[in-house]
């Protein structure tokens, strides 16, 4: 890497700016392939690691929501658990609504979501 920087660093400031990079690449594309491939590899590994972290964090969030919704802790979300949570959420979002209005809204959501 040091020899590549020395080769590309035409103004000898210890850094390779974009113009120097292009000049070096044009003068010796094979030599400059090494850092490009190394950089691509590092970026790909970083993206993969980040995707795994995000996927794991999202899965933890989803699992926490599931556990919170599963009131009887039987590992299954039944109609009552989902209904009660939806009712509570709608009541909090619309405190001015009466219970019957909230119930109708919850039923409408379930009817729209129930495809079978």
C-alpha cells in the first residue's frame, strides 16, 4: 500500500487526491486495481456486517413486540390479544371516541386485514 501511495502521490504530500488517483490509474491500471479491489472488499464486508446488525436489531424489536402482545405467554397471538392491543392503541390515539366507535374501527381494521 505504501508503495502504491508513493507511486500515485505526485505532489509528495503523503496523500492521494482524486486527480492523482486518476493519473496513477491511467499510467498503471494493474497497479491501481489492488487498492480498488481491497476497498471494494472492505466496503462489501462493512455493508454485510451492517445489514446483519440491522437485521438482528429489527428482529429483536419484532420479538419484543410479539412478547409484549402475547399476554398469556403461550407463544401464539390470538384474536383477543390483538383486539385488546388495537383497542388500547386506538383509544390512546382518539381519546374523544366512545368505546363503540373504537370497537367499530378495530373491527374495520380486522375485516380489512382478514383475507380468508
